[in-house]
């Protein structure tokens, strides 16, 4: 782990209001990547969606699409989705569960509202997160695991209910099989409660799910959907003004750059080009029972100077 030096300046480094992306069946707020911040530790993508209500025939349907070089984490606060993948897994995701899929050398999956919700309507509220794999594991065999709400560590910290969804934090470790130093924590704060964010992870951030939160040493009040990146090494203490809920994510950044194109993540541009051609040519494995798929988007051309090289197609990532 990298050394963490005493920080200069206030505890908050960057505040981002996530851009809204229309995915067809539903809209998301995309916190990562953004023009102001591409990654936090190994986290390369974070879509936040809902809470919203949909009517009959309007359930979210993320059609089959491929991934390489990453793990996906699906985490719901409300509603239900059904995961299917080309390795044969079919799994319902319910509030508080963690679905963790590691694409490695390549996998195809879909996430759809269950038939009952598509027929009668329902609710939708959750997050889709991508975690880049260490370079040595980018071509590992695809694996999938489901972790029910009751299997995840739950802690009570003086008025704050903490669930360690992935990685480690607050003295606990999730059973989710992550492959790098990271933390993804769901924290529900009672009014006027305080929470000190662990400092052992080099890069740290939070996204506000509900309520309003102060960060001690900062004049601003942070509210729903704001993505707040903390200064490395800073002492960060949150205080809830009323009832509030936040997601904390953190981790050790990789030494190598990660390139992102559509749903592909890799330390190698050539590997991404090969994955693009494999999807165009139908060489990825199929999902049993699925006949639809999301086509590869057109190449966007050279990145703008301000866009950098971490993401060739920033608006095209598929939530799922």
C-alpha cells in the first residue's frame, strides 16, 4: 500500500454532480467516470439510479452485453432484478444483496426486472459499480457469486448502521471475493450521528443516497446524488443533519493506466480492440434463453484534449 502523507488543505478534494445518462428503459446518474474524476482506487464506473416507480411494461431491461477485465457489483436499495450470464448463472438480486461478477477474459450478462414487475409495475433504486482487475488477473476465468443481505457484515457504530458490502472497512471484511484493496460500504446515519471514514485506503469518496451530511472542516452541506472525493490522508468525519444514507468507496489505485471503452476495461488498448472485434463477430459466449443483445457503439474518434486517455467513450457504458 502506498504511503499516506499528512494532507494540505480541507478534507474534501472534489465535489461532482453526476451527469444524467438515458439508457432507454431508465435513466442513471453517472458519478464515475466524469470529466473531473476518472477513478477512485480500482473503481472505474459508478451508476446511481432511482428511487423511481415504473408502470406495467416499463421495467428496466439491460439486454445482453459483454465485459472484460473487471468485476461488476450490483447493489439494490429497492426493487428486484434478475441476473443472467453466459456461464449459466440465473440469480435474483434483492435489496441489500451483493451480486459480484468477474468478467476476466470475457463474459456476457443481462439484468432485467422480474416478470412480475414487468407485468404489474414496481420500484427501482440501486447502483451498478465496476471494479478494474489487477493486471495479472485481467484474463482470469469468469466467475460469479451472490451474497445475500444476511451474509454481509453489519455493524452498529453509535447511531450509524454500517454494511460492508465489498472489501474491508471498519474492522470487518465482506465475503465478496474482491481481488484488490478496496472498500464499498453502505452507511445509514441517524440524525446528528457522526461517522469517521477510515483513513487506511489511499483514495476515498462518498455518494449521498438520501438526507444531508456535513463534513467537519467544510462549510458546505452535501445532499442527494453528490459524489464527494476526499483528500488522501485527511481526517474525514461525517455528521448527519437528519436521517441520511451514504455509500463510501475507497481503495488503492493501480500503478498501470486503465482504458475503458463501452463495457470493456483493460490495461491494454490492443486487448480492447480485440474484444470489440469479438463482439462484432459474435465470438463471445451466448446466454441461454436470450435472443437480444446490445450492439457495439460506433467509435467516437480521437478523444478531446480535456478527456484524457482513461476512457475512449465516456457516455456509452452500459449499466449492468
